[in-house]
């Protein structure tokens, strides 16, 4: 049974940093494409970043480029999102998403339907 679980959310001041983690189990982690998405209550969710299995195909959405960095440790079955220079508008529930496959090109940000497995989310709140 595939499971993914996020952690690391919390309250941070604007301009600060936070690192989210996503631990996966029940899968061959280095054969899966992973992503981070976020959603503000009452609003449509939005993609943040997606990474392929070998970490050389990455796509960031424009509003996080230069501030957020995705990484993955395939030996630990863990995905990370380093969030720097956070802004109040980054406040959201952040979700880790997973889908099997090694063919992700890194040239687009997949829609949520692309992923079949999701974590329960971790809340990030940025104070001004």
C-alpha cells in the first residue's frame, strides 16, 4: 500500500525559511515522479514544483522560482521542499503528490489529476 506523509509545516515570519518533508512508503521511490502542491482554504489548489526520479528534470511554477528548492533522497524515500524568502501569500496547506513513472520531462507542471497518491497535507502559515 502506497502512502505519503508530509511534515515540517508551521508558522514562519515573512522572509524566513522552512523545510517540508514528504516520506513515502510501499513503493519503489526512485521509480516515481513526485510533486508539491498547495491550497488555500476556499480556493483552487495550485502546483508548486515537480521532480523526476533522478532529480534532473524539475519544473517550478513562476511564483516560487528562486525561492523554493525541491530535492529528494531516494535512499531515504523522502522528498523535500526548502522554502526560503517566504511571503504571506505562501500561506497554504502543502501537499506531497506521487505517481509511478520515470518519464517526466521537467518541461511542464502536471495538473493534480496526474498524481494518484497524496499526503494529508502540512499547513504553512507566513506572518507579515
